[in-house]
């Protein structure tokens, strides 16, 4: 009896955890994750082009603000006017530098604050403008930097509807 | 385990550092694992523009405008290495692209009863384009798509964090 106990104690002291299956699982998991990992996160910017519709026009169109943005390689022009008198037309110009675009974005934030229901911007671009710059302008128009991003809410859009007017004009 | 020749002494390989590295790597990969609904590798022949958008990709791009060619569903439509030839343009649109997009819209409509009933219904097109291209080319692509009844575009961009400015 005593001998058996001694053998059991000796066996217990020599116990080693078999970690090979653990390493196997880790290796497989690592391989799978490395192969499927997407290191570039891809996003979308939704825009529209003008088109003819056979839908009936509004019978009593309300007075609304029209926001037009014109882009060339060096400047972004912001023009606003109301659809019916008094038009209160305004125009401002910004450079396409980071500071200029930040000022342009601030002007759009102020516009949104004054006209919270307004959601449409028409964008006109010069043929020589690079797609890279156009995306920066679209970001300034569409993404509301004043709001803390919350992925459960759609609260980070400034002007969600952007129509690229110069596609047809 | 290996046995040394003379003393029969067991030599064990220290695997704990390797386990540590594996644990850290697995944790990092799991944390950075993308939860986007669609995983898509951009065309290697183009560079996407950076954007601070928070909207994730929800469908694979149908039209890809790389540095040298235009593809529709991975099929080459036109080479643009030397610009676009006048014979390929009609009323400001790229005719071969227009033809492919008409086919694409017809195929899409066959899968959608609502669109099949209403011929005037317009569709959405996902566009992946190199960031160095000029708006002139983008306008021609959009005009071709517009004539094929695609009026809403989802521009594929590379997501970055909000700019500090």
C-alpha cells in the first residue's frame, strides 16, 4: 500500500503538460488569420449624377437653399442661394490646401447648422481635377467632423446627397 | 527532445518564448480582424484615394479603372494607356464601356422583379478608380454609366482616420 502511494507521488511529480496540440491550434489559427487579414480597410462614398425622371414635380415647392460647390485644381468655390426671393446669394472661395479645405468644411458646418434640413449639394468639377482631390472635397462635404463617430448611429453625415452636376453640363 | 551522445541527458527546447509570440500575434490579428461585410482586395494596378468616410464596402466593385485599363467585372473593356481614342467615344461617353454596362444592367434587372417591371428604374454602380486619374476620365465613365441607367455611384476609397486639420 505504502509502495503504491510512493509510486503515485513520484508519477505526480513527473507530470508534464502536453502543449503540442495547443501549439498546433495556434499555428493553424495564425496561418488562417494571416491569410484572411485585410490590412487595407475599404470604404465608400456615394454620389449621384443628374438624370431625367418622369416623376411628377412638387405642386408647391418650398423655399430651400441651393448649395453649389465648384472645384478646380487650386480653388473650391462655395455658392449658396435660396430657390425663391429673397435669394440671399453668397459666394466664397477657398484654396485646395489642407487649411483651405478645413475652412471650406467649417463654412459647410455653419451652413448645416443654419439649415439643418438641407441635405443636397451639387458639385461641379473642372476636367483637370484629380480624383484624389475630388475625394478630399467629397469628404469635406459629406463627413461631419463635428460629431464623434458612433457606428451604431448614422450621425456623421453632413450633406449625404452629392450630385456631380458637371457630368452632364 | 534530443539526447546528447555521451551523457544521455535530456535537452528540451524552450518553447515558451515561441508561445508568447504566437499569443501576441493571434491577439493582434483577432483585434485587427476586419468586421466589414465584404472583404475585397483592390486591383494591384491602382492606388485608391484616402478618405475619412465611415461607410464600409458592401459590394464588390463592378467597374475598375486602373492606371492602364478599364475593366467591367474583371473583364478588360478598354486600354487607356495612351488615352481614349476618339473612335471609342460617343457623345462624351466611352462606347465599349457603355455596351458592357447595358449588358450588366440587363443581367441585374433579370434578378430583380421590381426593375424588370419598371424599365425606367435606375441602378447603382460601384466604381474603383486610381487616385491619379483626372475628373475628365471619371466624367466619361460616369456619363457612360448614366446612359446605361446607372445614376448612383459608390466610389471605392481607402479608409483612413479623420485628418488632424
